[in-house]
C-alpha cells in the first residue's frame, strides 16, 4: 500500500472519533496521545532519520510555546499567527544551536548533552526574566473562538492536532523519497562516507534540526492554547524532552508511523498504570523509565521492528512488511 | 588533470607524506603502490579534502583543492573510495548508490534510475534491493565503487578495491575498472594486488616511508632495484643477482 494511502486512511479513520467518543476524558486522552505523536514525529525526523539524538527537545517546544504566549499577551497577536511565528522561532533556535554544535563537530552523546544543556539554560533564563513571567509563568487570557485557536468544543483541538499529525506523517513520507531525506539518512549511517560522495553533512544536519525544531515549536504553540498556562518547568523541563523521544523509540525509530504507534502504546500503558498503581505523582515517569530500558534492551527497533520480525517468522519470505 | 606538488603531512614525528609530487593525465589509469604505512591512503585523504596537508599544493584541472571540504571536492569531480568499506548499512544497495547519484540529480526518480544503471555497470544489478549490510566483502567493494561512480566523477581514487577478494573475484573486477576508464573517467588506484596493477595501469608511482622512490611503467617498476628493496628489505635487490652468479 502506498504511503500516501496509508496516511489518508489513518487520518480518515481517526477523524470521526470525537463524534463517536462520548466521554470527555477519552477525547482528551486521545487528543493528548496525538499531541505527543506529533511532538515525537519532530524528534523522529532528527534522530530517527538523521541519527542526531537530542536529549533537550523541550528547547524547541518551549521556545515555540513562549514565543506565541508572549506575543499574545504583550502584543495581542492572533494565536494562529503566533502558531506560525512559534514554528519560525523554534526553527531559528534549532539553526542557531545547530550552527554552534555542528560547526565544532560535536556528534553522538556530545550532541545529546549540548541539547540538554541548552534546554536547561533556557529554563533558567525563562525563570529569571520579567517578559516570560519568571517562575510564576504566563497566563494566556481565555477567549474561546476558532479564530483565537481556543476551540469552544474540545473536538476542535482534536481535529487540529490530528491535522498536525497528518502533516507530520506527510512530511516524514516525503523525507523517505526526497534528496534531502536520502542525504539525511546517509549522514545518519556514515557521515564521512556521505561527505566523500558529495553530501554537505553540516548543512543537512542544520536543516534537519531547524525542521525538527519548527515542528516541536508549533506543538508548543498548540499546547499554550490548550492549557492557557506556561511556566519554565513545563516549557523547558525534561518532561517534554522525554515525551518527545519516548514515542518514536517505543514505536520504531526512523519509521513513518512509529511515533504515532509509540504515543498511543505509551499513554495506554500510563493509563493502565494509573488504574493499577494509583495516582502517585511521578509514577508515570518511573513506568516510562522501566519501559525505555526494556525497549532498548529487547526491542531496539520498537514496536514496528517487533511486528516485522513476527511477520517474518509467521510468513517466511516476507522481507519488508 | 590532477597535480600534486610537494605535498607534506606530518603526524607528530611521523612524516606520512614527504614532499610528494605527481601528476595524473586525463583519461589514464595509474597506480600508487608501496608497502603498508607508506602514506598512500594519507595522500588520497589529502587530495579528497579529509586531511589538510602541512605544505604543498594540490590542483585539479588548474584549480587548487586546498582548503576545500570533501563534498566540495566531490562536486568538482574528484571522488574517493575507502579502503575499509563504508556502506550505509541500514539502506539498500540502490539507496546507497542513489545518495551519490543525487549530487547532480535533484529528483528521486532520476537518482534511483541512475543508481540502477550504475549497479548494472559494477555487477550489482541482481542485488540492488538487498540491505548493504547483507552484502559479502566482494559485494561491498563493488558498492564502494558504485557509490563513487554515481557522482559522475572526472577522476576516481580507488583505495584497495581488490583487498580481501579471492583471485576469481579479482578477475571479475578488473574489467569493471577498465570499463570505468573507457567511459571517460580517469582512474588513480592504490593497490597491493600486483596482478591487477600490472594488468591495468599505464603508469605506477611507488611510495615508501612517505616519499616517492620511483615512477614509470609497470614493467620498469617491477625491475627497479629501489622498489624491490622497499618491499623485500635492504640487500634484496642484489640477492637474485648474487644467487645467479653462484649458480653459474
């Protein structure tokens, strides 16, 4: 089945859900799972396709969220315009950080640590500035309307996030069959070999970081309209960075649908955990930690990889499911 | 076409290449030989922009290559292969070759079609849907060649594409390299397989301890006393002569 058809089918199957799901809770749950699928797709493009493992993706999420929140509060900017500017601001942060990091040839764990450090530095800065509301955070005024991206009905957010997930899927599918994507995967596999046959690894990684940043930043902008509140811990804390990387790792790194599958699996498990283990704060993080260790040890290719292996065992001769 | 002029590179106290000068004419196949550690691969790394020379000049079609990044040098038409093969292991053979093909082809379709054509040229046609990681060593050597060829180079630097191959595999790849030259690509190869060097090259340079010690036709090189000494040790060149006298 062609990728475009798979994506269309997925979106078409998901779209009527708000009309079917009666409970507010489950609608919110599905919306949140889709939201983390979108954030995970952003990480997947950089790490799954580009091999650059960021441990501080909150840097982009938070920059987008703060950009739109500050523009709305201080300048009265429309949230939809804020959404686009948030993507642009996070892309710019990605390009700036990438320029520094890649210029000095930092790879692998050094890249991961530098992104983590930048996210922390931004958190400290956001904590101490007046314009970001400091540690108290920012309250975005409530103006329910489609025009302000604060949908009166919860289903509005569902459809917005679903559209973004669809966009992320299309972008990733394009990556798999474009020159940029081919170069990005070549850099992931072997940077020197890629350079030897004409790939500008520096520019390729920089573009991937900016693109990934734009997606994460736009996710931040949507988050602000959903919760109408932002503080440095939410924006730049490790929580979002972990959510961003867990979904694709659990679902399948470098696969188009991996982040979606991973986000639903993770949040399903987290929900079951809440029912089974009670509501102790931070418990979901413990669960995530255990899950991450198990995934990396036993299923390094994620749920998609597991599916492929099982299919191959059941149907010898199937090579690429 | 390629002019290397007095290129010197030191790593600490070791002189990897010592004022090496050579000049490769367009349309030729030439070889760079020498014992292990002679500086052959370091010279390739300097031509292709991976290592910066301490002194000297490298020109390709009159333009200096010094200070240019590997990808820029590749775009000018000089491409290298790696002695230790560097496939993109997680990609298929076709996708591997397409990365090179994309240098001058933006569209995916064109790059894949070109990759198929190059795969045929090097004899990887039947294996193009395989993962690169699943190839045998002979297959990986061909892939290394194919990735480089797909960039439409004017000059290709082949670093031991025959090392690790068995004699029949070597016999198979010699005509492939000859066909590369026939298609208008100049070839400079590093090789230890003397049968291939003798068979293919019009001109041979011999490096030893970083310095050029001889150059000429393959036949002249094989008879050169300095070359025999470099390979077999001091005094080796006079030994056959002495042995011949003793028998007489």
